[in-house]
C-alpha cells in the first residue's frame, strides 16, 4: 500500500502530470460551451469536479513547494467568502450554492495551474488550446455555412460565414467568440515575441484569430482591440523608458486613461454611432435602467449569487418580464455583481481585478521578458469586456481573472516580503 501511495505521489508531482493537467483543464474550461452542447451540463460539471479533485491532490503532494500565505490572493478568498455567504440571504439557496460551487471550482483549477506552471508554460499551453478550439470553430462554421448550408442549432451556429458573419464558433455567442479571439491574439503574439513559437505557426495563428474576430461582427471586438492596442503601446513606452523616468510616465499614463474614460463617456453617442452598435446599446440601457430598481432594494448584500441568471428565480424573472426579453446576465460584470452580491461584493470584485492589474503592470514594466506583458494585457481585456458582458464572472472569463490575479500576486505581493523575512530569520544550524 505504501509503495502504491509513493508511486501515486510521484505521478501527481511529476512534470508530465502538470503538463497533462494544464492541457486538459484549458481545453475543458475554454471549450465548456461545446462540451455542454455535445453532451450535457452534468458532463461538464463532472469534468470540473474531477479536475478539482486531481488539482487538490497535486497541491497536497506539492505542499512543501507552496507557501501557505501565497496559495491564493486574499481578494479572491474574500470574494469567494462573500459570494458563499450570499447564499444564506438568496431568494433561491440551492441554485446559489450550485453556482458558488462552479465559481469555486474554476477558481481552484486556475490556482492549481498557477502553481504548477510558470507564466511562459501557461501561455504556451493556452496558445495550444486556443489554436485547437479556433480551428475547430472555423471548421464547424465552414461545414454549416458552406459545405452543408445547414445551421447547427445545438451549437448556436447559424451558418452565416458565407455572408460575412456573424459567426459564433464553438463559444455560443458572437461576443464570446470575439472576446476569446482577442485573448488568443494577445497569447499568440506573446508566444511569438518570447520565441517559444516560430513565425511559421504564430502568423497563421494570429491571422486565424483576427479572421474570426472580424467575422464575429461583435461590436465589442473593436473596443477590446483598441484598448489592448493602447495598453500595449503604453507598456512598451514604460518598458523602454529610463528607470528614473518610469514613475512620472506611469502617473502620466494614469491621468491620460482617466481623461480618456471621461471623454469616452461624454462622446458615447458618437462612438456608438461609429461602431453601429445603437441597438445593442439601447438594449443594455433598458436592461440597466430596470436592473437599478432592484439594486436599490438590497444595495449592500444583493439578491444572492447565481452567476448566470436563473430564469425562474427572483429578481431575474421580474427583470426579464419588465424588459420583455430573456437576458441571461446583466450584460455588465459590475452591474451583475452589484445586483447579486451588492456593493460589498462589487467592491471585492473590483479590488480583485484592480489590484491584479496594478501589480502585473508594475511587474511587466521592469521585467525584461515580454511574457510578463501577457497578464496585464489580458486583465485590460477582461476589464473592458466587463463593461459590456458578464463573461468575467463565469467559466473561462472567471478562470482567466483568477489565474492573472494569482500570477500578479506571485510576483509582487506583501506576502513575498513576509516569506523573505521568515526565510532570512530562520537560524542556520552548525555544520550546514
């Protein structure tokens, strides 16, 4: 029995297991919609549960490599605790607990990957997973829209690729495909610039992601691409600036961002007209206006955590009734957290992403390797997308947020100083 346990422990602690676990987890997380469509939600939940069990076992076996203070960001733990507590005042406790289990499950998978793979290894694994899923999405769209001329309704594919879109691929909606495509472009470029991927594969990968982003016809893609582009230019400027000038430059960039946000708000109607997104924006405004009437009733604690809306639970059924629609989310991650877990939950959610963005940006500003730029650029994508969708609260979006927050905390955290102090204060025994 002891021999079998040792073999199992060696297997769980091996590099091969870390690589296989990461690949399976990424394909499952980012392909969750397709897995559910081809099988069932029960199958997807089982996959997540198995990944959590294996991941927890890996962390236990590798416990000597981990610092208890740095297993997970404190903001993540606080947000998970608040969302769990919300189940006790939820209008439907059982669905709330199930939704929280999914939230905690995806978070655990991200934490495991964050500890068993470094940033470059994670980027390479994610790049491979996204290439597979994007190629499969293109094949599915071509079969539906060109070869068979038949919609694949169980996947939500309408077969519009021959007409220039919109296309959804294996991700359910055009906006989700656009979001994944932007994350893929960031990942592929970082792979290429870090010399972990040859140009012969990187350039076609970037082209594929760009093609699907364009054919998704998602109005948010242009906004995401512009935000990532501006952030990339700003990060390059900071990285190339002399050390003495970096701090003033950082503050200047922060001021420009604030001014830009104010200008975007003031010119929002003109921007919407340019993006031809008037109908989408009007739908959101109507939804947010109706939603605000429910947030004021429970401003601090919210109505309970559900993640994706439960169509039969209050207040979601009431909101959909008054908007005469079938919304599955608030189409804004911040409004969703405000509705479900109140101002307290929204503050913790904003802190989780905001602290991670600041930390990762500062790390990317001083580290030489371009791979450190992946974390802040993905966080910028998540932050901007959260203004138009609630992807950051579920599945792949939530997974990316937790993974990036963990990465940022590993490189720049108050825990790092505590660990260093404990290490330096440990007495050295004679003869060592």
